[in-house]
C-alpha cells in the first residue's frame, strides 16, 4: 500500500458500487479523505463506515445543481479543501434493439446524469480548485463515446459529449493549474454492463453475463475480463502527482477494443485452407 494521495481530498460520484466503489476504496488506502456521492444509501453508508473517519457518504442526484453544490460545500467544510473530483456516476438508459423503436422517453434523465452531472460537477469543483491553484478532474466516459454502434443512442451521445467536454475543459482550466482527463472504460464487469432487468435474481443476472460474454470477447484482443479495480488503478495514476504533466487525454481501458477488431477469423481461414490443401493432397 502506497500513500500517493496522502493529504488529498476526493469526491467520487456513483461511489457506492462498481468503478466508483473500487476508486473510493483505493483512494482511501492511498491516504485520501473521500466523499462518497450516490443515491444508494445502504451501500454508500456501509462503505463510509468501513473506511471510517476518512470518509463520509452523501446522497446526491448529480443532475441537480443544488445537490452537487451542497456536496462540494460539505466536502470542503469537513476536510478543508478539494483536490480530486471524479465524475463517475452514469446510467445506461432504456434498451431498444433499434433507434427507430426508441421513444426517447428517458432522454432528459440520461442527459441529466451522464452529461449535465459531469458538467455541473466539473464547474462547481473547478471553482474551488481555481482558488487553490491546483486540482484534478476525472470524467468517466465509455468506449461507446469513441466507437459507433447500434442501440443505446442517447447513452452513446452523452459519452461522446463527455469526451469533447473534457478535452475542452482541460484547455480552459489549465491556467489555474487544474488537470482534466477522461476515461473510456470498455467491457468492465459492473451492474451497468450486465444488461440486467429490474427484479432479476443474482442467479439470473449471472446467467445473462455468461450468455453475453462471447459477444463481449469477440471484439476484444485481450481476452482478460476487465474489473472495476482496473479502472480505479488508472484513475489513481491520473490523479496522483506522477501524472503532473498529463491533461486533456482520453484513456481507453478496454483490452484493446479501440485499437481495432482482432483478426482471429483470418487464423481460422488459414487453418481451413491448410486442411483443404491437405485433403486435396491425400
């Protein structure tokens, strides 16, 4: 265990589960004081109790500016400053097989959480950090914001917007000594990527995960399944002083998906060709 974040104060939205929880736990182990923001009171309060005096939980709807302002104000009042803002909270939205089937009924909600929440959190935190002359903002996007694809169009649009916003914000806030970077996680195993439905049992969710694993693996060169801690480790580096010269980047954490589709089918073709030639010779 290191102390890369000793003396630092961090806020993590969506901090009660998944990537957010892994980041909260890692930040705390690295010496930071952490504010856990979420709407899952039970998990958020439990995590804060596990960490102890170096953390507290606050229920926050990131799409509400008033609640986000209260979150930052309470963090500064409790811990004296704000060094890290990880705008991690996000939702996937309703699932439709085709865009023409999408009634866009959840458009405002998805935009409010995935995009407005990131912008609002960045602005409020940035105002505190600008007075300090330092700070780091990390915004969580997705490979869905980098690569085109079918379904979840509103989600894809918000994640693409977060990428452009983050790059622009990095330029805008550089004069204050504030660094801004963006993550683009791939198929990280969280509840958001389980494609589960409300009311499903843990066993049913696991069966769905197993069923979609081959599809997830098909376009990922590195077949290792990503975990929340993989993203948390990348966040730790970007918010630490080791990354003091890094701002305005978009970091895919995706097992190579954005590098391009693997060409395993070519190997299969060559094997079939070799077998066909062998059969001819026989």
